[in-house]
């Protein structure tokens, strides 16, 4: 089973990593693909600086999440994927298709924090457009 886990360094994504590890341990030959998206906004004048900063943040989230996954179970097969684009949800859905993921495990919210709705906008879009099943993990 291939499990795609989008991460952004938030407590919600770390909880999703924990849940994905538990699922992977229960399924023999499972693999985790930790994914982070560096947001690029080329239309902004200072777009290159912002893109570099966002990419560095995405890479840091991948490192942190991989360490958390391996700390939970050092025998897991854990790959990482860094994508760039204007929409994290679109990149996640695209990666799920490209990687032929069987499941996406995503936190209910990201770094943007709490809003009035149950799901953050990225999680909501991923649930709507995903080519595979999606498990939404709440942190509360």
C-alpha cells in the first residue's frame, strides 16, 4: 500500500504522519511518501525571494516529518517528495495520481491554523478531487 502524506510542519500534519505510520505498520509492504509543497507566486515582484523561502520551509517540513516517521517505526519505507506550485491541493492530487497512491492521509488543517470551517481549504480540495481514498486526521 502506498500512503501519501502531505506535510507542512504543523501539528496537524505531524499527527497525520503518526496515523499514517500506524496504518503502514498494519499493512505489510506499505510505503510512506511524505510530500511538501513550496508555494510559488511568480506574479509577485518579490516572487523569487518568497518562493525560495517557501521551498526552504517545505524542505524543513519534510525533514521533520521523516524524522518523526522513522522515530515511530525505523523499519518503515519512507520516501520524500518536494513539489512546487501555486496550489498545494492541486500538487497533492497530482502527486497522488503520479505516485499511484492508494491512500492520502492529511491533517484537517495546516499552518494557516483554525478557521470557522471543519476542514482547511487544502484538505477540503484534496478530499474533493483525490483519485484515491483520503483519511483526514484531526489534531484535537
